[in-house]
C-alpha cells in the first residue's frame, strides 16, 4: 500500500470505537465513506491555506530550517496529490483532466514554453495592442468549465511543438471501506481491495476529528459535534 496514505480500515474502526464508547450511535460504512471523502477534501484545501500562510511568514524572516521548515512540511502533505497529463489542442481548445483540483502549471510538453493564465475579461485588452498580444512564444490561456482556451490558437504553421503538459493537484479519490454483510448475523466484514485516504500520516488526528464532527450531524448528536470541534480548535492552536 502507499506509504503516504492513512488506512481507511483503521480510521473507520477508530471512529466507531469513539462513538460506541460514548454510546453515541452507529455510523454506517456508506455514511463513513461519504463523510471521510469530504473531510479529506477539506484537509487538502486547508493545507493550501496553511502553506500560503507559512510561506508569507518565511518571507517575513520568520523561517526555520531543517525540521522546523513548515512550508516544506506542508508541501510534503500536498505532494501525494500531484499529477501531470498531456492536453491535446484542437483549434486552441483543450480538455482538462477530469480529476483536476488545482492547476499548477501548463507548458509545452517539452517545457520550453510556459503558458500564462489570464482572466477572460482581460483577454480583449491583451489582444487590443501589438505590445500585449499573445504570441506563439508567449501564449496565454483561460479556463472555461472543463476546458482551457489558448491564445493564439496555436494552429499557425510555425507551431510545431505539439501538445501541452498540465501539472496539477488532483481531486482525492473517494475512500472505500470495502465490506460484506453476513446473511446470518448481519455483521460487517472489511475485505480488500480498499481505497485508503491519500493523506499524510500527520493529518490522521485532524481526519478523525473532522469525521466525528460530521458524524455528529448524521446521528443528530450535538455533543459529538461540540467535543470534536473543541479538540479540533486545540489542534489548530498548537499548530499556530
């Protein structure tokens, strides 16, 4: 299994153990999978926010090297979600991979030219002047739903460098606690293959607390939400 992953089986059993210990009810596998997948996405999004905050602190002269290098530590959390893929252009239009969560960079496949991202509202301004008009040496793109539009359209005869390469952070795959139900006892048994959380081990506590907070809504128990939120607040304060 991926060493940069957290066992979905262990997390589910931990959550059930906490809920049962407090006599708070039961969370079904389906409910757990939906909640767990959402919390994983929440944590990824929070890691981007934390990374930006840490980089600002480092730029202000508050950086610490080696084991105290916070931006590098957070970057390691995001790295498992890194992916890249080719994009084929047709008349300047290319389709993004279906699992794009955040685009990092788009370039010519051999990385000799990088495309600059622009807002569509500013494109007419760029095209209006020979000084700012995009060229095959300095192309730009904007995103439209699941596509990118490249200017110039790169269909010019001088354009011979081929497809584009997108480097991006992918949307986490939904977790799956693959289980069977006994026809005689109704007992649940987990079986491989299971889909684990694509998260760094250091996010385990935050993951469990996040699931418990959502679980409190599912089983309609405010005490679970309050307790999990309190522990989550303590965790955030320790990290500041």
